[in-house]
C-alpha cells in the first residue's frame, strides 16, 4: 500500500520542510515512511535532516544522463527513508523535472507513505509536479486571511490535477492569534480538516540549526505533540503500490502550468 502526499503552501518559509519531516517522523510510528525534498529549486530539507554533506541527492537522479540508482539517494534517518536534494543552481538547471515521475514511482513501490516537500510557487513544471503526482495535498499556512487565500489557490490548482486536500496545518501560530475564527473559515473552504495548530516556537529554529527534525530535537515540545496529533488526524489511504507507481509514470505534466 502507499499514499503520496504533497506538503505545499502558497509562500516560502511557512514551514513546509519542518512539517514534512515532523509529519514523517510521527507517521513513522505506524507506517513505513519516505520523505522526498521535491522542492528542487529551493531545497533545504538536507539542512533540517543533518544531510548537508551527503554525496548523492535527488539532483543526481534527475540529470538526463543519470546513472545513479535511486537507492543511492535514499538515507535511513530518524526512522524514515529520506531523499534530500542538493542546493546547486547548476544542478537544478541541468535536472530534468520529468524524471521525478520515475524516481517517485520507484520510491512508491517500496513504502507506505510518501511525503513530497513541495515548492511554494506554482509557476513552472518542476514546481507543480509534486502536486500533480500526489494523491492528496497537505497545506501549510499561517492563520491569516491572506494566507488562507494563498492556500485556496494551491487547493484550486491541486484540484485541477485531481489532487484533493488532505488537510490544513496552521503553523507559526502566535499565542494571541484568533485561530478559531480562521479555522472556521478554513473548514468551510478547504476539502480537508484542520489537522493541527502548531505554535510559533524557538525550538523549530533551533532544531533546524542542529540539523534535526523537530520531533527528534524536541520530542516533548508542544509543537511536536501538535504534529503527532496532525499525523493521527491524517487518514492514510492504502493505494495499491503497483497502480500508484504506474500512475506516477504516466502522469501528464503541463508544459505551461
Ligand atoms: N512553528 C514554528 N515556529 C517557529 N519557527 C518555525 C516554525 N516552523 C518553522 N519555523 C522556521 O521557519 C523557517 C522556515 O521553515 P521551513 O520549514 O524551512 O519552511 P519552508 O520549507 O516552507 O520554506 C525555518 O527557519 C524554521 O526553523
Ligand atoms: Mg522548504
């Protein structure tokens, strides 16, 4: 079985990478989880996962003359399989986004939950691909009206490729913010529930500096608990692995999204 989730948002810096790794670690208690840094132009998952110095990354798998095996870019970390992406602009430019389909198809054949840390902007082929490929999208937002409107654009976009919303994560929430009011609006417009409300916390920043996911760095924190709650609220569907892999391979990606 496998279900693929894209972790997305309208803007950068909302906490997609933090959330991808946190959800991944929480889900790994129950499932075989693979997380992929599919934000190939602004990759930063490697820094969050202590993988800044590794030799082979997703970029090496996306080169048109790639001869690296997919497994060479898969690292067992924090109870998950982690596929980091490099940060070189030259490698990003040399990468063929279409190849991500085959890489994801190959990873999907051998895991229960696939989390694709996705790009923020939706303006290019490499940016929309994770949303096109995923079964469902988890939208990461700050609890403000403008952020909701960004998130709804992501949802609208995802739906145009048949990708439904699994749920919304409110991140970097200030104590005094009126999340309930926003969550009420959110429940009305998004296709999935509010999965959790994650407080703004210094531990998230310190975890990144330490090169560890939040759930490894501060497992007892309120934020970590909220991510575990979010993972519990995500009802993972058991797609048949072969069928999912075939769908990935044959996905049609827009040239001009
Ligand atoms: N709940 C939070 N509280 C405080 N800082 C956070 C929180 N979540 C993420 N951050 C910080 O915000 C920055 C951006 O987070 P990141 O997960 O890299 O976002 P994205 O992948 O969406 O660009 C990082 O420095 C991260 O440590
Ligand atoms: Mg990121």
